[in-house]
C-alpha cells in the first residue's frame, strides 16, 4: 500500500454476515473532482466522526477508504452494499499490496441494464483470498446531497434483505395502485374532476416521485434512461404539489380576506409549475436545490389552510391535516437520512413509505368525510328547496281550486235561474241539492282526496244537472275496487263531467250517456270520462277554462308523471293518467 496513512481495517470471518463500514470511515474530498487514484492515495484522509457521513450539494468528488482482512483459511465472497439511491457514480478500486486494480463503476447515472449487478441499490462484489488483506477506495460523485451508508454483506444476507424489501414495496405499490384504479373508476362514473386530481396526485407523488427516490423507476420504468428518470423524480414532486393544492382547494375552499392573497395563491401554483421544468432545462443539481428550498412554502401554505379550517370545526380538515403531517414526517426521514441524522436502516428504507401510507389512508378518509358532508349539505338544501317548492305548489293548487269553485257555482246558479220561474219546486230542490253538494265538497280544500270521494262529487254534479235536463243525461260509472283509495287532486273530475254535459250531451235532442271508468295499469291509474255527443268543434273542448285548470293542477301535483289526453270520435274521451298512490305521505 502506498497511502499516506493506514486505513481502518475490518476483520472478517465466516460468521460475518453483515458489517457496517461507515463509522469512523476515512474520507477525502477532491474539490476538482478530477484527481486520479494514484494522486488520491497519497492524500491525507480524515476520519469521519459521524455514524453515517453525509455531503451537501457540490461538484466535488468524495473518496472513502477502508481495509478488509480475511481471517479464515477459505476464500470469501462479499458484497459492498451502498444503501442509498442518490449517488451519480461510484468507482471502486482495490489495493492488494502489490497493485491497484479498478474493480467496478456503478451509480444512478449508469443505465440499469448496464450495471454490473442489477439491483436498485448499488452493489460491488469483493473477493478475498485466504488470510488476504486489501484496501478499498471508492470515489463517490453526485450532484445531490447524499449519505454514504456502506455495508459489507454476505451474498445470502443481501438476497434476503433485497427480496424482503421488494416484497414490502410490492405491497405498498399494490395498495396504491388499487386505490388509484378505484378512484379513476369513480371519475369515469361521476365525471367529478376531484377524483381525477387525486389520480394525478397519486401518480406523480406516490409513484414517480417515490419510485425515483427508492431507485425503482430506473429498474421498472426507465432502465435505459437514468438521466430522464432522475429529472422526472424531481419534477414529479412539484407536479404532485400542484394536484395536492387542487385537491385541497376543491374539498376545502378557502377565501382570503385580501384579494391579493387569493391571487398569490394561484401565482404560487404557477411558480411550482415553472420549478417542475428546471431539472430538464438547467440540470438536476439546479432543480434539486431550488425545489428543495422552495418546497417548504407550498407545504406550509396547505398546512395553514387545513389547520385554519380544522380549528373552525371542519372534520374533513382534521383528516387532511393528519395526512400532511404523515407526508411531512415521511419526507423528513428522507431529509434526515440524506443529512446523516437518521441511521436506523429500517427508518431509512421504510420511513417515507409509512408516511405516504398514512397520508393515503388519511386523504381517503378525508375525501370520504368531505363527500359525505357535502352530499348531506346538498340533501338538506334540496329538502329545504323541496319544502319551499311544495308550499308554493300547494298555494298554487289552492288558487286553482278556488278558480274552479266559483266557476262551477256560477254555472249551477245560472241553470237554477233558468227554471226558477217555470218550476219553483224544481228550483227549490236544485238549491237543496246544491247545498248537499257543497257540504260534501268542503273537505276538498285540503288538496288531495280519495278517488271514491271525487267520483261521489261528480255523481252529485250529474244529479244537479238532471234537475235541468231530466232523463236526457245518463250516467254510467265503473271503477276497479283497487283504485278507489288512491289520492287525486280535489275537483279534478268535475270539470271533465261538466264539459261532457255542456258541450256533448246538452246539444243532443235525444240526450246521451256519460261514462266514467278507472282501471289500474302497472304503477299508473287510467281514468276516462267519455260522452257520445257530437265531438269537438273548433277545439272548443280543449281550450276551455276547466281543462286548462285541470292540466295545471296535474302538472303541479305529479310533475311529468301525470298526463291528460283528449280524443274525439263519436263523442269526446278525456283520459287522465295518474300515479297509483294510496298514502298521503307519498304526495309529490
């Protein structure tokens, strides 16, 4: 060995499955990033006092060195495992005491398909002869802040670690993909853009960003384009923030008191969008510095909005706030790990995933709560609107019924006036019958009545008209027993019977017959009033005040579910179609 000072040596035996090499690791910083291995070996290395060394953004190269001693009589095969994904290139050299050999080049800028060992982490194989001692030099170069957790592993131990890690990642991304597909289906069914925002939020922040940070995007998505994968990793964080903003604004609309603050909110989204392009325009290092420095602003803005709403008693905001706490906690594990402040390998590997998992659960709960409260609010609003509309409809119906009563009374009194001189006794009988008619019709002011009551009202009307026309009017009423109890608007048949008498039967010298029928067809009841008179003349039947009134009341009571049709062939038939309703609570 030609080095300036002895490197720390780690002694290895057959039971050494896993050894951390980072504590008191010797390091040297090549500020020019251009020194050759022969120049580096004569430099003064310093001993790292941290449990895991870390380095900030820099164009310099960092060299580490350490010694390995095989204490067994058998050759050993070990793996140098650099458990971090943010190092651009790792060049490994081995000094066996006789000569220095270049061992391997790996790193995140090396296409995954061209790496000597194809793993998401960076792995360098080391072969030790019996009782051999070697010195390892590694050149670490990155435009990103990074740590250097170097672990010497037995191949079997590494495979167990790797498969376990990938299995856990598979569970996380499987759950995330299931949620993503479910939300996308909701978007297709509802066409609510909030579900689309959530989909993009998951795609960019939970897939591209997280997979990039775990070294999985190069393995599965861009095995031949490492530079694009790294830049997309940074940009995905910005784009994820944009959709996170839209998600929060949709479910938690917040209006600042000052308009300038509302404008600044949307300007901030534009700034984040611009920042997302920086890695592709100015390179990874510039994008990483600007994005990491600026990211705290949108995070604090969203957290402030959610906290304000939560303090005002908004339940959904409480879950959104917990979601961002989980997200920040997961993000801080990456920051702390990259600064060497977190050395626990479990936290380093899974801290961010646990944070995202918690965020995923909290956002899903928050969305469900927010949608439920929003729907509940809409239902209550619709109920209030329905009550208001119903009151308005009832008022309108009473107004129309009030129009029917004087109209009917005028016609009957006119008939009585025509016979009062000719036959006073008949006129007296008519007034008595009219009194009975109105006594039975008083209850109709309540709005809806039973069909059998409405039919009785029509029969009384015909009996009044018989006083005038005698046997010229025949009345035939046949109604199915099952429909007698249904509800219909009061005075809905009397105008139709009146029209049949006035325009159909009265003009016939020999008189005629009025037929009333009511039958059930499916969920509807068909009521017909038919006469065998002369039929329509210049649409006189269809334009009368009574029929117009009936049409309006049907529309107000039943909406589009009811209908009124008029047919003229050997007389006139008026057909009413109404829903089959027997409960007063089922009124429209």
